[in-house]
């Protein structure tokens, strides 16, 4: 598809709506408001992918790489069928095709950094006057591509902060946090691209994912190399169909076959609540204790339904003693472990647990708090972070918007802005040209600057006139997300 058709319908004729002799449109991408309590900075991630995929690759293959006659014929047909007889015109499309590249400038902060609310992450403007219409023409495809990876990277970082904090307080293996939050979201995301770019955001803070396509994504767009670095990984794991096929009466035998014959070594995760989780924990596992402890590896028990906090940490109001104790305490009673130097219990290395249903940031805090309260290290549990976290958010979660703040008409600059009288201030935009400074480690926006001032500061050119100028590596982003 012609990438110029990857837009909202109202965009196609804005070229004629700007004042005559408009020669420049300058816009920015900014998180304007946080709707998650306690999060006031948003991780910047995804622009490099957008530029490589859409501004370079898609235009090369589906616009510049095709004949002008073919491109314009298809564009005209689509617009005529959509808006009626073509009033939009075709010459500006022909001129762009003749030019052979996208005459735009993108200036951005480094990807992976945390950016305060109301501070722009990047700016963009046209580099040739006749293509002023391109800047905001890209708003739709840019927005639909970038808000999700920013959201997911931000939420993953929040999980990381919680898990790091409790691991430092209670665990002898705080480095295990790299694997403690595992991306389970792919099946619940709104399509393959959403699943892939969201998981990439997750992998800025963690190493575990079941979204295989995101490994190729990061190799293709962020210079990762899974032969030389751990981009993302997982372990062997069962699902309910496997356990059900072994039948209810044969469940213990299914466990035994899996841990002694199919996976005699290494890590294997076994879903354990197909019928009766408590029977698995108090009958089957004690019966298989010898086999489990004899393995060179870990058997990971996976509950998959109920209240995660109560199932993992115990429910004081539970009907049975098993419910009151919860998974971790029951595993400790069977397999034991050690009490680390910080005074907290860590399960024997041959056994573990993972929970991957309906995990949230608040539940993660409560799970870690309850484990600590019960005398257990937080790293006794791995959490599967799914679409209940990563899909239950929108562009409005952090109020992302692209807005024009400066333009030039008849060779003269105009500081423009938006400030609706009926709004609460969220939609009030910056005004004029923008400069980003860094003060005491925090990014700060200064608007209404001169062009000379705009050329200084923290925003750096990452793309100009068809060429990517900065090509970031995943490893660099992972370092930045830790320190920013």
C-alpha cells in the first residue's frame, strides 16, 4: 500500500487548508498527562523503528520504488472513491515522487531515557518549503506506531523498580530480576505489530519473553544480535491441553513423565491448576520429591487462575489450610531451601513457581510485600506480565500527542499553540520553537526559542532528507533505561 495512504482521512487535504505561502510546519511529540498514579516520567522508545520501517523502508518499496504513474493512479483512485471527485490534487504527490526521498528532519532525545510529563521526546519539520504539508501528514501513522512501545517500556520499567527494590531487601540473587518478569502478552495484544513492539519495550528492562518475533524485531531495527547477547529467552513449558490429555486420573504420571523422560535436565514450567492445584502441591509433588531433587535443573510450578496475591502468598480467609498457606509456603514445606544472609527463605534450587494471569503493578507490589512479610525472598516467584498490563492502556494513558507549535508563512515565523478554554490544561501545547535542556539529570523544555537556540540542547538530529543519522543498539537502550 502507498504509505501516503496510511493516515486519517482528514489529513489528505490539509495542504490546501494552510495559509497560502506556508513553507514550514514544525511539530513535536509529547506525553501530556499521566493517568497512572506515581508515574511522572515516560520511557521514550520506538522512533527508530518508525523511521526505518515507515519513513525509509515503506517509502522505498511502495512509493519511490514504484513507477510514478502507478503510484499516482492508485492514490487518485483511492481518494476519489473515498472523498468524491478529486479536489485534493495530485501534483504534490508527483513532486514528492520526483524528489526521491522524504524531506524531513527528526530531532530526538536518546531512546531509552525517561522523559518528564509535558516534555517533548522529539520534534519534526520539513526541510524543503514545498513539502510543508508532510510534517503533520505523518501524525497518524507516527502516533499509532509509537505510543504503545513508550507505554510498555514505561510500565516494564515500573515493574523493574518494584522487583529490584524487594530483591535488594530480601534476596541473595538480585540479578535474577532480569528474568523475574516474563512477557506473556502476545496472544492478548491488538495484532502482531502491537505484540512485537510492546514486547520490545518489555525487553528494555527484562530478558524473558514468549513473544518470539520481538527477537527478530530488535535485531532488524535496534542492532541486537542474539548470537552474541541475550536479547530475549524463555524455557520449556506446558499448557492445559498437554495436562488435560494426560487425564485427571493420570496427572501425577504426566508430571513424572515430563520431569524424568521429556525434560530430565534443565528448567521446565508445568501448568498445575488444570484441576486441583492444592492436590498437586500436597500430594503429587511430595510423591515426586526424589525425582525432582535428582534432576539437574528446576521444576517450575505454574498456577494460572484465581487471585494472584492469595494463590502465591496465601489467603488468611481461605477455606483450607492449603489456601491459607499459598504456593510458596507449601513448596517450602515439601522441598525446603535456605535462609539467606538477609534472613529470608529461598526455595531449593530444584523447585520454583511462576504466575502469569492478571498480574498488575499493584498486585506485584502486594505479592512482594506479602512474601517479605511471610519471611520469603521476593525472587521465589516469577511473574508473567501479559496483556492485562500491556493492552489495558491507550494513547491517553500518558496523553501522547503530536502538535504543531511553529510555522513559516511568506518567509516569516509564526509561534503557534493550542490552549482550549474548555480543557483542564492537559491539551495546552508548547509555543514556538523548542529546546530541551538537562538540569540535575532531568529533561526540561524551553519553548519560544530562536532557531539558533533550537539547534542547541539535548535534541539531536536522528534523520534528515531520507537518511538515518543515528542507529541505536539495544544494548545502549538497556543501559540508559537503568540510569535515567
